[in-house]
C-alpha cells in the first residue's frame, strides 16, 4: 500500500465504528481506487447507518448492504 492508501485507511477507520475489519477497509479502498459505484458488505461497523452515511459523504464509492443493493436496482 502507498501513502495515499494509508491515509485513506486512517480516514475510513475514523469514520467507521471501531472494530471494523482491516481486510474490509482494504477491500473498500480497492473499490474506491477502482472507481466502483458501490462496495457491498454486511460488516455492521462499515454499513451501519452512522458509519455508512459518513463514508458515503466522504467517498464517491457508496457503502451498501446486499439488501440495499437489491432494493436500489429492483426499483
């Protein structure tokens, strides 16, 4: 990981609830770097309403649950 990734890791860690998995943060960074629309996860530390709102306001890649993704695309 580069310096930018380290800074992004720290920012995600500060915005998400403590206890979120570093692997999930790394996967989310990969999604951000890949310019993905969404990152799908069931990790409550990332996708809980508070953390998700903060992350979605900070980054273009939105954090969604599988159910949110289905709802978004079935409407």
